[in-house]
C-alpha cells in the first residue's frame, strides 16, 4: 500500500522505509512490444534495495 501527497511524493507509512520508483515511459508505452516492456523493467531489478 502506498500513500502519495499532492505533489505525488511518497508519504511514509509508520516507521518503515518505503522506496518507490516510477519509470517513464511506463509499460503502456509498449503495448505491442513485450520484449521492450520487459527491457524497460530492468532498471527496477537493478536497484540495491529490493524488499
């Protein structure tokens, strides 16, 4: 569950560290190219903090 403020910044819930990354363009930018959709997610898998 994520909570955002009016600036669309992530609002922390309780005392837990939350990390949110948004890619642009998103998956909907590649409706007919599943390979490019998958490639666009690689950056998210490379982050050093994965819950």
